[in-house]
């Protein structure tokens, strides 16, 4: 380890970490998919029902009007409720998978070196090159490094000072050649 260039971070993959990852994953990937695929269909159906109700208001029986209005309103309520449900499901699945492997809560040690990242969980060490990172994401208390099939979860609390966090943010954005996608809060200074 080169103290001047390498960065060592210790993290715990527990429920708050998995909840944060589920939230970030939703905002980064699934929300967009829903906006492109499901939401237009839901809005279209609601709009058609509202238009039919408007033009047939006087000829529609009261139960049909109430049902149509309720259905249209529910279409708009389904979106935020579906997001919360999807995040909880993602979190539960990640925790269940970690428990099944006997790695919950996992103590993870990351060593960010010049050309790679070493992640150690128990006796297992995995190595990844920076070019394998597909997305960098930031929530106010978390940083995420996404790969094709997973993510490294790094709590901001793992850094001893804001300056150390800024150093890490700058280091990782330079190594990966991409900025953080800020999902909430302020842009990382790095």
C-alpha cells in the first residue's frame, strides 16, 4: 500500500447500506425505465378514462363516474407507491442473499490503488479495474460504484473529514473518467 496515493476505506454492509443502495439503484436505473415504459401507459389509460367521463358525464351512471375518477386518481398514486415497494423489495432481496451467503452484516475493506480496487469481505478478496465501473452515484451520506452485476457501497461516515471525502471523490472520478450522478443533495466537490 502506498500511503500517499492509495485510499483505504472500511464499510459495513448492513440494513442502512442496503436501503441506501436500493434507493440509489431505483433513482439511477429503475425510475428511468418506469418513466419510459410504464408511466406513459398508465397516464394514457387515465387520460382516456377522464376524457370519456367528461364527454359522457350526463349519460354515465354515478357508479361508473366514481369508478372512473377513482381509477384515474389511483394511476397517479401507483407511481410513488410502486417506487417505495420496489426499493423495499430490492433491499430485502439483497439482505436475504447476504444472509444466505453468511455475509450479513458484512465488514468490507476497500483499497483503492493506482490501477484497481481491492475489496475484502472476510477471507475473500475481489479485484476490479476502474474501467469496469459503469456508474458513479452519490446520495448525501453514501457513494456507490456500480459494476455490471453489483455495486460497492461506501458510507460518507467512513471518511475522517470532508477533505478526505473530497479527495476520494476527486480520485475516483479521475480514475473512472466520469462524474458522480447526484441523486439527492449537493454535487460532490471532487
